[in-house]
């Protein structure tokens, strides 16, 4: 079948790759590519953050884990990294526990001051700049073209089936008012030899994610806030919290400040609709977990395209 994918973020490109591998003739149209996408801003730690519902997300996250883990040896910008989530209260296992092979409690004596619990696990970390470029190159080698074009309506697209991976853009394209931006701001600093990640989801959200050449410090999560400008006050607070957790970051040179709008939705939408000019398979609303879920959702998209 001829399949047109809208969107060149991690979700659109992962779907395009799996559809091409399944034998379809695929083309991609996208208003933004590479560093202009939200996907490029992602930290990007494998972690099911702000994505629902729990059961489906756990399944997609497990599939995503396996897919990303399978890419570590190659040039796709993926590494397995061990790290720790710190918790302010003693907590049961996370709802997504079944998506990871192992999850070990941090002994109380090893917790930093102010924390009551924590777990250590090894997960994929994706250098999104490298990975998005790798996906586009891999698609090009398979004959899949990515065209830079803003789409006004899904009906104007050609092909036997359209796959809608427009992220926040699905609000307009699919007329879906339940899609909401959750603004995130990060500080990118130079690598100082860090390999372990750290996450503290208590308010305010704090994380330190080592990529290959850089380290991403976060974060923030402001619902309904669509301001794409960097806020210096937020940047300084993010950096200070990261340094408090990892003192080795104190002298790290700041390389960039970035803002992204997470495409949040009460439930990730992976659904086929046969009502219009041609079938549309929607795949959007991945919130703070698009990198975690993209390859898992792409498997369902291939099934739904048929
Ligand atoms: C600060 C921050 C940190 C994050 N950290 C993580 C993390 O550690 N782990 C993780 O898994 N996730 C993380 N995320 C979430 C992740 O970035 C998103 O869930 C993911 O990028 C969504 O991917 P997407 O492909 O759906 O959207 P996008 O990357 O936004 O791509 C959407 C695509 O659709 C195109 N499009 C939209 N409308 C139209 C239109 N009308 N016509 C043509 N093209 C259109 C866009 O141009 C773009 O190409 C983070 C996000 C932020 C902001």
C-alpha cells in the first residue's frame, strides 16, 4: 500500500521505518524536521513519563525498550545507561515495572539526604540529534522521502492510508481539543565524564541525563504553557537543582538552552478511523514519553494499516 505519514518527529519516523520494513511504499510529510521538532529536545531517557493509560503504555514501553536496546551497537545514538530514580516517600513498585527486566531498590543508607526511597535500573538513553538523523538516513536508503511541507488537512494527502503522527499539531489536523502542551525547558551542558542518570519527579521535576557528548539537565512541566522562549530564571533553577544532586556538574560549561512542548493527551491515541476520503491511523499524544513509546506504538500502527 502507499502510506503517507504526517510528522518527522520520533513517532512519525519510527512508524515510517516499521511500515517500510513491512513492505509498504511510504512517504513522509512534515512541517518541521530534525532540531526543529519537539523530539530533538527530549532528554531522552527511556521512561514512561506523563503518558496514559497505564496498561497500554506499559506494553508500548516494553516494546520500545527492546527496540532501542537492539540499536545500541550501531550508529543510532542509543546507549544503555544505569541510573536512579529518587523518591521523597517510600513507594510501591512503579506501575510500569513489567516493562523493564530489572529494578533494584536503593538501600536506605545509600539514599541522599531528603529522600526516603529509590530504584536503580538500566534503560536506553537516546541522543535524539543523532537518532533522528540516523532515522532519516535509514529511511532515505530505503527509498522513503521526507518532504518539508505544512499540511492544512489530512484530506489533502495522497496514498491509500494516511498515518497521523503530528504530535501537538494533531490538535488542528485531527480536530482534537484534548491534546494539550506541557512545556519543558532544559539546559544542555558539556560532558564531564558522567554515565549515570538521575531523576526526581517530585515538584519541581529534576533530572540529569548523560548523552554521548553532552548532558541534559531538566526540567520543567508546565501544563497549557506554549511559550517557546527560554526563561533565564527557569534555566538557573534547573541548573542549581542538578548541581545539588550531582556536584560534579558545578563547573560544566552550558552549551544550549532548549524549550519543547510535550504533546500530552488523557490517553495516547493509536486508532484507525475509516470515515474520510481514505483511512487514517492516528498515532499521537505521547506526552513526556514519545521516545520511550515510539517503536512500540509503531508496531500497532503497522497492524492497523493492515
Ligand atoms: C524537555 C523535554 C524532555 C523530554 N524528555 C523525554 C524523555 O526523556 N523521554 C521520552 O521518551 N520523551 C521525552 N520527552 C517527550 C518527547 O519529546 C515527545 O513525547 C515526543 O517528541 C513526541 O514525538 P512526536 O513525533 O509525536 O512529536 P514531534 O517531535 O513534535 O513531531 C511532530 C511532527 O509533526 C509535524 N507536524 C505537526 N503538524 C503538522 C502539519 N499541520 N503539517 C505537517 N507536519 C506537521 C511536525 O512538524 C513534526 O515533524 C521530552 C519532551 C520535552 C519537551
